């Protein structure tokens, strides 16, 4: 199973490096459906692994000038504490319901994936986006919106591992006039901050498979470095359409639709 995990990490790293999306949204269902991980362990392992490889990607995007640092700060102000709250809720449910929480986590994860896929496909097919590469000064409204998004997205991340890419990336596209490269870089940079908070919370709760984390990182770190170099060179529309379809099918599978 070791080389399969490394190969999976490589694919996820490439996708995240290019689009900023697909980390938790794809990795967790792959661990559950492809490697038979219990859902809570899959979530914890995915989040802790994501903290490692997205930190590397964030560093690379920062060097390339693809990060809006102030926007990252306001996102994190809401998302970091709320993600820990999501993890605490998972632990409370696990103590109360025991192994049954895995079934609940599976349904929550599946529903989150379907909603994320619907939003991503709608944005890709319906809305247009033309980014502005000039320095973007945040308004009071931008800061309030960023903290609010962080609160909701961080909580969802703590529960399911979904959100750092698909949820935050989608809202960056819809609400802020940034170029595609800055959307990806800002999304990954914020994710690297948020995932360490949620990742250590899951580690303390015993929800992380450290062996699997190491093998995943062996593939994902070179993948995200290579993907960051291709951010503005590959057709984003095609990649996001494929990602949206995969998320949708994975979500339906997890909620038991087939």
C-alpha cells in the first residue's frame, strides 16, 4: 500500500499546486473508498498531511508573488478557531456514539462534497472571471466577509477535511478580483495556516495515521512544487470541470446514492 499512497499523494500534489483545489475534497474519499480508512481517521490523516505539503506549496507560491497576505490573515482569523471547534465536535460525537460516528462522518463528508462540486461546476460553467493583477486594497466589507467565510469554512474543515481548497477557492473567485494565480496562491497559503491548527487537534485526538501521512507526503511535496510552476500555463476550465465531476461522484458514493 506504500507506493500506492505515494502515487496518490503525487497526483493530489500536482492538482493542488495548479488549481489550489482538490486536496481534502479528493484525498479523504480516496482514503475511505480506495484504502478502507475509517472516515474519522481519513479526515485526520488528510488534514495533517495537507498541513505538511501545502506549507511547501505556500512557500513556493509566496516566492512567485501569488499570495495576498492580508486577505490570508482575515480568513485565518475566523477559520483557525472554528476549525478547532469542528474537531472538538467530532471528538464529542465519537465519545457519545462510538464507532457509529464513522457512518455519520461519511454522510456529512459526502454531502459536503456534493455541495462543493455543485458550486465549483456552477462557477466554471456559468460565471466569468477576469482577475486584476494590480495591488488589491481590502475594504472593511472585505475584511468582514473574509472572517465570516473563515468561520464557516474552518468549521466544515474540522468536521470533514473539505474546505481549504474547494470552498475557500470558490469564494475567492466569486468575491475578490484577483488573478487566477493569486487565487491559487492565497488559497494554498491560507490552507497551510489553517491545516496546522486542525491537524494538531486531530493528532491529539488520535485520528492521524502517521505512516500513511509520510508516504502521502513523499509524493505530494514534489507534486505541489511542480504544480505551482504550471499554475498559469494549463487550462483551468478543463481541470476544474474534471475536479467537479470527481467530487460529485465521490460525494454521491459516500452518501450511499449507488
